[in-house]
């Protein structure tokens, strides 16, 4: 499985503060670990399919990580709140 962090992801992470940034990075690494090892995906990590190939991981009340999962490629696209993710999905 291949993983890619889009420039939009990196830009959106910069909008968060120190501890939140670290939590977001840890959540992305946890997702990579789970997806790359074909582990059973459980609801406890807050993984949810949104539309088509787009998925989100909830990290706390404010942060959500949006990624696109196509075959063996996972592209981390954006980090934001509920409205940011909703707006992005609406425009695809």
C-alpha cells in the first residue's frame, strides 16, 4: 500500500496549534498502520466513509482528517473541522 500527503494536507495542518498538530500526526500514522496491515477496521478510531473514495478520521471534537483511498493508494488530502470537510466533499 502506498501513502501520500498532499500539499493541501500539509497547509491545513499548519492551522492547528502544537498539541493538536501532534495528535493529528499520530492519528494519520495510526491510520497508515491499520490500513497497511489489513487489520480489522473498528469504529473506535472514528473512521467513516463519506462519498466515493473519500474517508474521514475523527480526531477529537474539532479535527477531522480527510483522505482518498483508491486501490493501494491512500492520499491524505485535508485536515479541518466538520464544516471544512463538508464544504470540500460538496465541491467534488
